C-alpha cells in the first residue's frame, strides 16, 4: 500500500470531506446573515467523491468525516453516503447542526455513518436563536435523542464564547451527565468571519477547566496521539473534551487533510492555499498528494481569512 507521510513523520489517515458550503443557520462566528454560496454545479459529483476517497484508501486513508456548511443540505446526500459506505474505511463520521437528522437517520445507520458531531452552542431557546439566527433547538434536541436511540455515537461541539454562552457551560456538563453524550468545548478560532469577534469572545480551554474544577473532579482520559481533543470524566458522570486550537495547537501530530465541495484539497484548515483535484487524472492526483505533504505546516498559522463554511468545519 502507498502511504502519505510527510517530512515530520505525520501520516495522513483522516479526511474532512465537505459536501456543500450551504447552511441553514447563520452562526455569528461563522458567516454573515446575508451569506452567499457557490452554485451547485461547481460541487464535486457523487462519483467524484467516491473515486477520490477510494483512491485515498489505497494510500492509507482510514477515517472520513462528512462536513459542510451543513452536509445534510446536499441534495445528493443519500447517493454520496451509500457510495462512500462501501469503501474500506475504519470510521465514517458526520458533522452537522442536527436540523435535518430526522430525515436521514435510516441512511446514516445503513451506510455506516455512525459517528455524529453535532454543533450546538446553546441549550436555551432564546440564546440559541441569538447565536444562530435560527429557531430549531427543540427539533435538534429531539433528533439527538432519536439518533442516540438508534445507537449512533454522538458528540456535541460547543464553540465557547465569552459573554455569549459561557453562562451555559455548567448546563452542558449536566446535559452530558444526564444523557451520556460527550460534550466538547471548542476555542473560537481566528478564521474568516470570526476574526473580528475572536479577541473579545475568546475563552481558553485552561480557563474553562479551571471553572469546572470549582465544582467537579476531573479525571483525564487517554486519547490517540492525533486526536483533536483532550478529554475528561467528571465526578458527576459527565464526559467532556476541549479542542484548544488556539491555545494548545496540535499541529505536530495532525493527520488530516480537507477537501472542499468544489474540489480544492487543503493540507490545513488554517491555510488559504490549496490545490484543485477536480477533473484530474490519477497520475496528476498522485503528484498533488505529494505536493500537499510539503504544504502542511508544523507550527500553527496565526489566522486565515477564508470562511469556515467554504472549507469544511
């Protein structure tokens, strides 16, 4: 088997695959309310996704995560899911806001997409609406409950924001203890639309840990070396994690590439540059993959201007 190992010994074994840049929410750290999106004819086709991921499996790809925008807004989601579900991957996941989960639970179960990361920044209806410009909290919580009943593995991703949802952190911990669902707190990143808000709203993972230590005992959980999060069990039974992309970057062990919906492969979320693999031959793509290995930074870039929804969160 061919492999993708860079000069620092990092093996590429995970791919974030964006199906669309569209989203049915307007989270204020991600995009403006009047956001515009790509024409659908610029998107990779279901066959494109299948061929590229199949090819990368021969290079050692083991894990795939479908992202967006909101991936469940992709009209051909079913077709893409069933095609990718036939490939020899150890794990297929989905990052979603959960609004359309009820429409696709059977598809996810049948195609082996059993690992769900659900973006949820508030458990309060008024605050959820303020953050997302949407009014779908009850539906999302119900969909999470139904997904859990089907045996799907769920993690909740909470973007931590000072003055916005920090008063709900303990509510999320209690939610984890009650439901058995892991909750991960993400530092707000210096990406795109969030750049103007990041300084005022930033809370570090260490600050959050110190907050939780005032009420709970924290037991460290051993994670894989290339994990994006570090995790703890709390004395109330909750399982929480932190993705400290800003204060404790994990670039040195990163094993991920990203493919945007329009076919641009990127070696790093925080790099503007990428290489289009749309309408390329197998030989051309092999050269592209080798070039990408040299484009992956070892130290974390300071910030990036492209929008999160356009590259895949």
